[in-house]
C-alpha cells in the first residue's frame, strides 16, 4: 500500500513538473512583456518587415543599419495590425500557399512558373482574382480600398481585402492589374502547417465571399456603399463587427484628409474595355485576341534552349512528312541531335537576337490556311509569334495533321475595315507594342506570304519610290492640335531623329519632311515603332508610314530590295527566284500548298530544302547580305 501511494505521489509530482516546464518553455517563446521600441533615427528612410514570430537575427541586423528605421508588422494571437499591399508578381511566391507548401517538393519548394515576356494583365469589371499584400502598388485613386480586416486570421486578411477592394473598385468601373514577376523572394522557414490552418477560412469561404460580392448592389455614394457593405459582411459572417466599425472610422479619416472618392457608375454602365462586335468600324478600342506563353520554372531557364532545339526538330519533322506526300524525300537525310542543334544555334548571334524578339505575321485578308506551316517554321526561334489580321475561327482550315494549327495560337483580330486589304496592317505593330510585353528586344513585322530567311543579318527597310500627301497633311494638323503629352513627346523625338540622320536641317521641322513627298517603303518586311497610331488614325498608307518613321531612327537601306519582290509573270516563278542569299522573298502564297502536288513539291525542293540545309545541316554556303548604307 505504501509503495502504491509512493508511486502515485511520484507520478503526480512528475506531471506537475512537466506542466511547469511546458509553461516555462511557452513563456520563453512568447514572453508576456512588451518588446523594446527603438528611437526613431535621423533620415526619412524606412524598412518594413512582416513577421509571424519574434524578430529573427536577420531582422535585428536590418534594424542596425545606420539612418534606416525598421518597423515590424507582426502577428499577435489571431489579429493583425498594419497596412501592406501588392499587384506585382514574385518568383517563388504563391497566394495558394498553405496547401501547396504542404505538398511542395522538399528540394525545390513551390511549383511556380512564369514567362519573362508576359505582359501586364488587367482584369475586367466583374472579374475577381485573389492577391496578397506583397509587392503591390496602390494608385492614389484606390486608397479607399487599403483597409485590412482585423477579425480574421493573419493569412486570411489580405485575401479578404483583395476580394472586397475589387468589388468597391468595380462600383466605380475600376479594376486591378497584374504585372510580370519583378522580384525574387527568399522565404524564411516557418510552420507551413500553421499557415494552412490559418488559411482555413480562405479555402472554405472564398466561393461564398465571391458569390455574395458579385451579387451585391448599391446606388449610394461610394463611401456610403462601403459602410453598408461592411455591415452586410458582418451579417454574412465573413468578418466581425469590429471590422465594420474600423472601416467606418477609416472612411472618416480619409474624408478628413481630403480624399476624393471616385464616382459610382450607373446601372447602364458599359465596360469600355469590352471587345468590339462592330466588324465594319475603324474606331475600335478593344478587340478579340489570344496571347499565351509557355510557363517556365525560373530554376530551369538554362534548359530552355535545349527544349527549343527539340521543338525545332519536331516541328520540322512534321514538314518532312508533309513534303514526303509529294515525293520530295531529301529533307530527312540528316538531322543533328537536340544537344548538337542547341550548341550550334547558341553560337549564332542572329538567332539569339530572335529569341528575345516578337514576330508579327500579318495578312491582307481574313486568315484561313497556312498558320500551322508558319508556326512550325518560325515559332521556336522567337519569343512569340503573333498572327494579326481578320481572325474568324470558323474560317480556319486545317487540311492535314502536318500543318494543322498548333494550339495555343497567339492572334490579334483586326476587322476587315481596319485592315483594308492590308493598307493599314502596320496598325498591328501598334497593338502589339501597346500590350507592353516584357523584356522584348524588338518587333519583326512580316507579311504571311513573305519567305523570311532568318539566318541573314536582316535589313527591314526598303526605300523605293514616291507618293502620299493628303493623309500627311491630316497628320500634321492633328499633331499641331493635340494636347496629348505622349504624342507631343513622340513627335519631338521623331523630329530630333530626322535632324540627326540628315533628313532635315536646323531650320526645318518634321512637318517639312512629312509633306515633302520623299520616299515609300516596300513594307512586307519591316521593323519600326512609334507614332503609328497617329498615322493609322489618319489612314496613312502602310509603305508611306513605314518610310516616314524609318528616317528618324538608325536603319539600313537595301539596294537589292526590289529583287526580293516579285512582280507580274515572276510571281509564278518564285522557286527559281528564291535564293538562300536573299533577306526574303515576297510573295509566296501558302494557299497553293494546301494539297499534295507540284506547287508543294517546288516549295519543299527550294525553300524548305534550303531551310533544312542551313538550319539543321549547318551549311554556311550563303552570302551574308551587307548591301546597306547606314548599317552594321
């Protein structure tokens, strides 16, 4: 009996000691004392750090930097304090963090992929996307959406704010945009399971939140709508009463600061960014288009050239089979391995330039056939290939599996009135440029019926002959009357370029050159930029617009330009006129190759055979075209 009592007392004592030790360790990790507050240093420079725990050594090191003040926004129990924000993307960061991190590769972390050429994306009114508070920029007109909820978990607050702020912006016809990755985040190791638990409400209630917000209506002033919405969110149990009260105080503070709330749009509001459905108007703001990029793991950038080499071989392999249908079988005699092709093309300065450039293929009439053929020839060599012109999917013809359209295909729809049989196809370059693609070195503009010898050091400007005054006068008038700063600045740069390159003297102006009737370009094959929208608005013919712009920038003049353009009877002799020494040849109509036959055989025996010998056989038996005046 005494032994039993002894062991019972010993067990109780051991349990008490364990509890004391547990409480002591918990106290050490979360001491119930106020953290020391450092005095504000001289200088108006601040570092803001978000944290979920006691400051680490790295945070303390940041605090020791002279003349820099450090503020830490941290988690305390289940509420948060502080304001943060984002719209930019970050490598190695995803907002769907908890679940992904629990299943992430232990060596590489998140499976997040980007493309360095991707443009900014602006969401339409009524479209929602979650974003967090990191690497985000608020425009001053959206400061009223900065409020962060405090009655939800630290991992939920900015996601809830992203949904609510988008609804508030939509009430005014405003929205958010996402720009390509511009930062790299090195994450501190922490408890990802805790992240998952804290994000539980995001996974459970996001659908209910979006459904509620999308159907929510208000006809008051924006600030009054925000107060009403905050109360309704309490009713829906998506946050608590404290947040409703805090938001109302936040709005009061904004009013005291003189913040101007945006106007509420009416029920008859029409989104100005909706694609046009008028196929007979030149006055088009937004249009149908498709733009998709291959997603690349940032850790695998070095392997992309090898993947491209495999793609080049596979695509050309389709064309080998396509040519075999005509009896021309010489294309498949010898091909390098992907590794050999990669090494060969990595050493080509010309091909490396193309890999960071965009190829724009244009058509005078609605697209029907040939896109798959052009994709297989050019797509692996460029950052992207964009087809521009009248694009009606129901008219697309996929004649066979060898030249069928590769999906996804990037295109921009230009209605027939805008294109006007190709007279204004240069507008395509304006539209592509305005997309804001990232990290692009240049834009190549090529007609779909032009054979593009991409192994040449290409000169795109072909100055030939003269014409063109009424549209030029209209442009001069518009420039004089414009109040647009961007157009004014572009015109000044244009004039300075003309003077620099000797087309006008010190007493002359850009208007003098524009109205001088000097120059027209053969523009099935060009490289240019700026002021094209003004030219398009005034219906300035393609060849004149190109020539005018070229005079203001460094360019080369091809003395053999007319030899690359076929006229009259020569148009049917394109295979005998084609040469590997040319920069290109126009026109060679792809529609004549739709069916196996003599025309396709001629194409395979001349153009594709040359392509095979040079691009895959390593042949250097061609003359580099250097007939330039202002060139390399």
